[in-house]
C-alpha cells in the first residue's frame, strides 16, 4: 500500500504544471504559518508590552478611555 506521501505525489504529478505551482505555493504558505509566531507570543516577549496588557486588563471599565492616544 502506498504511503500518504506517495499518494500526494501521485495526485500532484497528475495536475497541470500551473496547478502544481499553486500546490507548491500553498505548501510554502502552510510552512510559514506553522513557523510563524503568534501575536500573543510576540507581545509576551517584550516586558513593557506584557505589563501594559496586564495593566489594561486590570483597569476598571469606568476608568478606561474610549479615545486612542496615538
């Protein structure tokens, strides 16, 4: 019985060349997505950002502004 990788290769090889390129582009997209850092991970690495988020979450609604300061 064929392995999954062999089945995938057979299916891709049966596609027109332009469709094979689209499959390849999609694979690269998926690899980038898997290796990408989440927003939470990025923000958590910076202590100032992390503390600002914590402070914001701990601020009562009555003390929050509805205007952005930037």
